[in-house]
C-alpha cells in the first residue's frame, strides 16, 4: 500500500453515525474524493506490539445521499506507521480510555500526520484551557469547593456550572434562585472539578460556534436553544442558523486560533455568546461542518484537506 493515499480514522462505531450531522462523515467523503483509502477503527482496536502501533481496522467506502452510507470491504491488522493521516474523531467523554489512545498515537507523531496532535489533545483541557483568555470571558472560576461556589453565586446571582471534562451540553446546571447545598454537593461528588460562570441571559438568542483550521477562522454558525432551555448544542435540540462574526468576535476568535496553532491544534471549534468566549474550546472532536455547509453552501471539508495536505 502507498503511504501517500491511506487515512486511518479513530472514531466511534460506524453504525452510530448520523450522516446528516456528522462532521467525520463529511471529512471522510472529501478524503475519498481525493482517492484516499480509508480505514476505520475504535480505541479498543489499538495494540502496541514489537515497537509498532497497530489497529484492527476496517477498510470502508462511503456513499453520499444513500440510505446505506458505507460498505466495509475488509478487516485488517493495520500498521499505523504506514498511513499518511490519522484523524482522532471519537466523541468524548475525555476519560482514561481517550487519554490512553493518545499515548499509543504519540509514538507515531513524528512519522504520521495526526489531526489533532495527540499530545496537544492530552494537554489541552477543553474548558480549563480558557484560563488563557479570562479577560474575554464572563466572570469564571474553576473549583470543586462548595463554599467557593456558594460565594460566587451570592456575588453573581445567576450562575452556570459545567463539568470541566463535559461535552455536548451534558450535566450542566443553571442556578438562578435558591442554592440547594445538598444538590450541589451530590453533583460535585459525582462530577469533580467544575467550571462556574456568571450566566449570560442573551444565550436565549443563541451562541456562535466558530470553526478554526490551522490557525485561521473559517466561518461560524449560530445555534438557537429550544424555548426554555439554556443549551444551544445541536445534540440538545438546538437549531443552527446562518450568521456572521462581528469585529470583536472575529478578533477574539482569531486570537484563540493563533494560540491553538502554537499548541499544534489543527482543527477546533469555539463558542461565543454576547461577544464573550464562554470557555468551550473543542479540540477532541469538533463538530458542525455539515450544518455550516447546509447554511452557507461552503464545504469546509475541502478547506480541511487543502490545509492538511500542506502540513509539513
């Protein structure tokens, strides 16, 4: 096999894909148009044997606009050092399984182009990394100290509590009246360290998901939560609409983009509300490209691979 035309995708099971909303599917389709062979595997399929990283992988072809969107051609034990690109695309949670997969792939990072870089993913907490940009955020703290959270609530009146390693809008608490100590204590006992942030009421008008490729801001969508919700995630029922970034938003997004490129992050998504960065800097498995394509007519998967093929 020629290394020049092989891509391995580390992701969730193929049967879990929703082709209408899945960014990985869009990226795979564009890679296929460029005549890459695509091999699909999960973290459970990784092995390190005699100094080499292998994946028990399936060679897959994808079909656009068909009910049966893929066909598995064969299953092989793939030496990952021979591939041109590895895409890390499994969804969080960012747990020890996720971290372990980055340890496997780290040994390949000088031989193979891995997006995103496994060392960078491991080092960048998607929420805690925002401490680099606190002056562009609403009042925000990180803690698991119940007293500290209570005092923050007394000062700010309405707050949002998010798991530091949370994803897709899961396990987020909004407190706007009574601070239920026992409830928050149980929550902290289950979740651990959290991000606590002053509530931004304009979230009801939506947030902006900004797409970053190789240090550049490429576009954005606006996500509107369902009535009565503060969660604009598409997976939580949010609706994507077309949008533009204003000057302040673009300045902030560009600032984050440049910083991420310095940290070897190629593809990221960040979220903005009311000209604020809200602390979600998605580097593990950024999403939203199909929605952006549907709304703007621009397929950022093309930009993705144009940029990736220029990487040294």
